[in-house]
């Protein structure tokens, strides 16, 4: 079965950086799309960054210029580099992968930005 496990979350001060990692397993037929979503308490889950096998990349306006999504297919890893973090970035971050037309989600990792 397909499994996604996020890591790298934690407490960081405003202006700091953090790199989230998503280890994937059970994927044998290619990945069509991959991305990161986040959800803060009392708010809807929102798109943070998403990329496709076609080569397109999309970022939420709130993170453009600060976050970078990447993927290492040889290591089955998806990353989210987060720079210049703000308090409003505080949320649970989820990894998402689409393979064989099916969406898969990780369990999430908490990112807290506070001084």
C-alpha cells in the first residue's frame, strides 16, 4: 500500500527556516502530482505548493518567494523548504501524492512559528 510520512516540523522563530520531508513508499507506477497542504485550527485545509509530472508548479500567494517544493524520485522523497517563516504559517502540514489517479495523504506534521 502507498504510505506517506512527513517529518521536519517543529517550533521555529519568525524569520527562521525549516525543511519538511515526505517519505513515500508503495509507489511503483509513477507519480502524477505531489504537493503540500496545511490546515490551521478552525480553518479549511489549503494548498501550499503543488507540482505535476508535466512540469507545472503552483504556490499559494501567501508563500510565493518564501517556500520551495522539490522532489527526489531516486529517494522517493518530497520536500518543502520554508524560509522567512511567519506566525501565520503555523499549521499542520500534509504531504499529498497522486499516483494511478488516486490521492494519498500523510498524517501531517506540526509547524509552529512563534517567538
